[in-house]
C-alpha cells in the first residue's frame, strides 16, 4: 500500500484531533487577513526570512485545529523593564534557581552539551548542601527549584541519596515547587520521586536510535525513553517532556517519533527547544537546524496536542534564525515563548491571539511555565499596546543606525 511521505505520514500516525474544527469560535480566531500580509505589517520583522509556502500551510492548517490550548500565547521576556514589579524585580534567577547535584560533572558528555549546561547551575553535591542551598534560596525569595545533575553512563541521574532531603524540603515548605530533570527512570525510580514530593518531572525524549547511540553515547533503546515516560505518567507528578529539535547534529531525525511517544502518554505540557551547536566537538560538528523544518515540527506538535500547552523553551540558536524560529512558533500557535525576538508580541496580537507577557529571564521563565501548570503562576498581564510601542521605538532607534535590511518573505519562486 502506498504510504504518505514526510510530515503527512507522521501526522497520520499521530492522528491530530480535529473534531471541533468547525466550531465558529475557532474559525473566527484565525479569520484574519492573509498571514503573509500580517507579517508584512509588523515593522519589527523586517529582515527576517520566512518560507511563504510554510506560512500558507500554517494558516490553512491552523484554521482547522481546535482545542483548549489553541489560541493563547504567553511571552516571557526580560525586555520590558519598565513593567517590572517587586515580585519580578531584578530579572535574577533566584525565583527558580537551577541546581545540579553533580556540579558540572557528567559521565555521558553528549555531543551537543558536553556537560556545559551544568556549569552555570548552583552545585549541591550532597543532601546537606542541597538543604542549605534551598534554605538560602527561599530566604532570597525563590518560589521553586529546577533540580538536575549529570548522568551516569546509563543516562540516569543518581538522586537516591537526595530523596529524604527533598521530602524534608517539601514538608517544611509545601508551597515550594520542585521540578526535576529525571533522565531515564523506571517505575521504582518514578515512585521514589513521587514519594519525595517532587512536583514536576521533566525528561528529554529522543525518538531516533542513531541519536541515542551517537549523540548521547548511550547503550539504551528508544523504547527506554518511552518506558520512562510511561512510568512517570503513572505517578501524581506533573510530566513535562522536552523534545530537542535538531538533536541529531542539527538534522531532524527522531522528533516525530518522540512526538508520537509524548502524545501516547498525555503530558501536562510539552517543551520544545532547538539544538544549540556551540558545544559540539570539532570532529562532530552540529549544523544550525533549518528554521522551516523547525517550524513544520512546531505545527505538527500543535496539531498533535491541541489540549496540552506546547511551549518553546529558552534554548535555541541566536541571531536571525532565532527570529525565524520565533516567528514560526507564533504562527504555529505555541502557547509559551521565552525571550521572544522583537515583533513577536505584535505578530501574536495581529493574529488575534490571547496574549500575556511576563517579565522573566530564562530560568525563571521555565519556572513560571511550571507554575502555570497549576494556575497562572502569578504572571503579570501587561499593556500590549505599550509593549508594541516600546518595541517600535527600539526598532526606530536601530533603524536610524542603518542596520536594517528590507522585508523579505521568500517562496520557492523567489521573494514575494
Ligand atoms: S547527560 Fe545531560 S548534562 Fe550530561 S552531557 Fe548529556 S545533556 Fe549534558
């Protein structure tokens, strides 16, 4: 039997929910001027290149997607400093500090990371130090903790000695949220995490065996990732899997299989990040992922999980490609965007999305997203008109310095 190819085939397997597509409120949400025209009206998007065919496809497919999480977008940005309140003062990372139980050590040394992600975290190599770090951070105003650590050679973080102190922290400070990067976990580990009182379980889900073997240097199977997801989903913890787009040296390889696994286990949210090639060794370089391929995956993820928050995390390549990726994220209807590029708030408003903006820097944004799973996380609704005016003013200043290129929306036939 002939098979559909590419994304179409993958979506066939995922089976996006479209049953409520004909509801008038969902139709109305996206009945705006052609999206290419909308893009051309956003002054701040000058100079970024979006694939016109993909934009058309997004416009067409988004008109058909219905779900409780389709339509709203929450931006986390440190840019709008004048809107800060005492609650979000200083844009420090203290509200949601990231703590590593192994310091900067990791046995796996994955090709995209080389344990560098751990370097900026607060080390807490013993339960006693973790208690003391948490006490200090709570004193300084922290509302939660992102707990992680380097992996052993089986992609497991050895949290066992830390569970009693995590339980003690949760008993002493029940409102203090703890999100843990679980790495691979079986039922017993997931149960210990749950018993310790961990609120949120995060796991990078990999869908290609070659990526597991080559990038992670790991002798585990893709099925082990799914089994971990299943074990975590069977607990009371909120489960927030991550998919790293372009993890196979910058190419998309196992992302759709990872998405299928995520869909099967109904997470509380899905976080997408884009591989950043900075730390790759010279003999195994990473390409920067192609932004249209990333955008196409955003769209598939949105369609596959219309009732689940799908968020774009902080990690993504910088520069023009970041603006392109962010543009596709807004067009594809993702629900959260940390550190959006200029013009994204205006684009979302012009597309008729429900927009919220919180002044937060990156690790805080992750924490806010976690808190948002149980409410609005104390997010601050800001004056969008003021934000757009501020963005435009900043662009005008840049423009006067003569650094802007002209608008280019490209298609297969050349610039539109
Ligand atoms: S296991 Fe995690 S911390 Fe260690 S190198 Fe890989 S991605 Fe980085």
